[in-house]
C-alpha cells in the first residue's frame, strides 16, 4: 500500500462545500474546503458526492438521537473562486473525533500511473452542522442532473435516449 502524504489538514475548516460546473450530462463535480485564506479544491465523481452525502447522513444518525433539519442557503454553499483542483479523488472516508467533536473527511488522491507509490491526502475537519449542510447541498446537486429512465436506469438526455429495455425498438425513448 502506498504511503499517504497529507498535503492539507484543515482543522477546522471555515467552509466546506460540494459543487458542480457545467450542464447536466457534462457536469464536473468538486469538493472544496477553506480554512482562512487556504482554499483546497478536489475533483470528484458524481457517485462519490452522492455516497458522501449518504455517508454523512448515516454517521450523523449514529451520533445523534433523532434527526435535525437544517436550512441550506445555496448562495453560501457555492464554490469559491478560483476552482483549481489539486487532484482527482480516488477514495473518500469519514470519521468522528469525539475529543474535538468534529467530523473528519479524508480524501485520497486517485493514484497516478507515473508515481503509484505516493498518494496525496487532504483532511477536512468540520462541525456536525457544517457536514449536515454539506450532505443536504450535495444531495441536491446530484439530484439536479439528468432524469433517470425508469425502465433501464440510465440518464435521459434532453433529446431522449436509447433504452435497451424497450425490446430494442425505436431510436430514443421520449423525454417525459
């Protein structure tokens, strides 16, 4: 296993968010944390952001009795400029530090072919409320993509899509 190289350890963050740039079907997802003047942006996959939102919800459910709702202001959750990712996320992990009462999000770099023995790591430490807001916002941006075909589970483009579950007939299933 490659040795992790922690390049940023923002403990605690002053802001944490997930964001997207582009139109549905051609969107690029990001995870971003800030501590004072230090801004860290990471390139992510839609599935990673979706899994992160679910993982935060599950962790918070275990930590707290009952669920708390939180209002998420979309403007406050926007990505900060400049959006310049330092690496593409290969794996995400979350944990809880009871002493600090903070949740830690650990992002591992997708290993590069030319240097597979070193994996860069970013740790973002946030409060429960910050992570709850991140989970709500992340779930919202993931849901804001293309609708999913109820027959085959593939995304539907604005012009429709070829659906293999329609007996192979027809070029495109209409957008509903």
